[in-house]
């Protein structure tokens, strides 16, 4: 299965938690059905990206990166690459590269979707339209005592208390991630294999 096919199947079968997330899910699915190149950064004005909310095992801290271009704290993630075979795997690869942490455990079911304009991603277009990331956000747990590093894509990488986030835009994402962890849903080993579906993410 191609990365495009995996992403389309994943989003087509994802039960979104709420009307706003469902509208985004439908938007992403329509985008992928219309664009075979919909996950490539050259796809304009929109392309699908993959990111990961990394929490510690206790659910007390979140690992964030200070993005070099945006100069803002975000979850780890970015563009899909040619070698990626699953969307969850792309999110895991990005999180591993940007955090320096080996052994991250990722849940293969998305936890949150976010569409946002990205002015530093080759935009705006000649007609003035901004480039948008259609970000699919996953959840990962870091191994106990994991040491992180700063990659060339970041100014800094640091743990932040979940109740003292440096970027308020992350509040909904972190809340959804914590809710999934606290429900005790299982995650999978690195690479995006199968796991028990989250209670709010049953198969369609």
C-alpha cells in the first residue's frame, strides 16, 4: 500500500471527536481523493503533513520544539518524505529526528487534525492564496528517562508542563492527547502497526 493509500484509508476510517474535527476529516479526505500528490510539499495550495504530540509516561509533560522559522513552540512533525509508507510512520520519523529520542511509542490512530496557513512553506501563491498544512496529529509516549536533543530544524527542544504550555494554540491538542492516555488506550511499537482502537476512534 502506498503512503497516499494509507493516509486516505486512515482518514476515511477515522471517527472524529466532534463536528469541527469531522469537518476537517471530510476536507482532508476530499483533498486526498482529488490529489494523488496530496501529501507532497509541492502540492499547492494545500498538502497533508504529519506530526506527533510526545508526552511523558506520566502524562505530566509534553516535549515541544521551538521552530526555527516560525519562532514558536510546536509539537514535533513536518512533511512526509518519499521513503514513508504510512502516515503514522511519517509522524514517528519526524518526531524521532526532531527529538533525538529512540524508542518512541506511537498510537497509529490520529488524535487531532489542524489546518493552518504556513507562510514560510513556499507561499503565498501568485494569486495570493497562502499555503496550508493539513496536519494529521498523532500521540506518542516517550520512554522513561529518555534524553532528547536539538536538531538542525529547531532552535530548542524542551519538556513543558501540560498545564503551563508556551503556546496556547496547543491546548486542545494536548487535552485530547491526555484524554486518550488517561483512558488507558494502548499504543503500538514504532512503525505504525496495529493497536486497539481508541474509544473515541472506532472503525467506520
